[in-house]
């Protein structure tokens, strides 16, 4: 079975696909070794790790380098967050997605942000075309940013999200990603109104995987959580080291880290 088919099957339930979001080969390898059934990238974490701000600013060659490095060291399916595709030109986007697939990803996240939903639907069609050209049934996870960006509120936000989900499904999306909501009632409404597998972002206060499964969610993303956890520890331990000149904080924080030289050798 191909990795693309495996990745599609992981969204079929009954369990939620719990996806950790990596930013480089080392983080992805640790996630796979911890038991991840698939690994995703976080656009923000990848951008920050390479010295760029999030928001379609990362050069595509840098993105491809990251994806290729991750794909080289893991065996599970890889899905790549490509933000808004770094372009609104259909043919350019088709080429970019084909290159992302060529680098080793079998899925993509494509966010609508503040763009016209009709434009985003055409971009989903372009992504689907890229998969067809590449001979890969790429999983196109269409991200709807109504809640994350506060584009509408209350019932209007729900109605607009469901409208976009239907539009993106017709354009060829494989799944729908709605970051922002953490309330069980709202998540249940989204799951009931969206036919495609629903992806929720893990945030403080959000239900756990078992509860999300009961609500009808099929995928849970950690987003920037792992990056913030790792670099939060780094920030604190470096400050302690610089203040005291003692390396004890590093020793304690690094306990349990596998031998990466052996892992990659």
C-alpha cells in the first residue's frame, strides 16, 4: 500500500489521527519513534526554525529542503503545511505542490486565510491537479480560517465555515481543517455539518483525542505546540547557563534524548 493511501485510510476512523507537527528531520524522527502514525509539518515552526516569519514568506526552495530532509529519515506518511501555497497563480501553485510531492510529502495543508473563498477553491483544484500529474493521491487538507482570524462571529461564523467546507469539498479537498474552536458544542456542530474528515487544532482547553472522536473529529494537529515546548525549554536553560556558567540545566533537560547519531547513522 502506498503512503498516500495509508494516510487517507488513517482519516477513516474510528480513532482520531493524532498528528504531531515537526519542523526538521530530528523533530520528525523523534515523533515517529515515539509512535506517530504520520507526521505533519507546522508552517510557523518551519519558518521560525529557518529564520523567517510565518505567513507565506518562506522561500519555496527552503520548504522543499525541509520536506526532503524529513522524508529521508521517516517511514510513516508525511504531510506538509504549505500555508496559502506561496502564490495565487494556479500554474505556479500546481508546480509548487508537485515539487512538495516530489520531495516526499503525500499530503498538504492549504489555508484560505483572508483570501476570497472562490480563489481558494481554485487553488485546491490546482493542488489536486498536481497530485494527478505526479501520480499521487495527495491528501488536500483545506484550512478554513474563519474562527482563527475572527472573520465572523457566532452563527455567522458557523454558517460561513460550513459554506466554505462545501465549496472546498466540491473543488476536490480531502479533508477540512478548522483551527480555533475548542468548545465541544461547536466542534460537534462542525463535525455534523462537514462531510469530509474534520481536523481540529490542539489548543489549551480543547477536548482530548478520545472525546474528539466521540464528537466526530477525525484528525488532531499539535500545530506549533511541540516547537514552543522545545524552544521554551531551550530559552530557559540557556538563560540559566549564561547567568551561572553551569551546564546542569542542560543535563537535566536533555535526559531521555535518544542517540541521534545512531538514529541517523
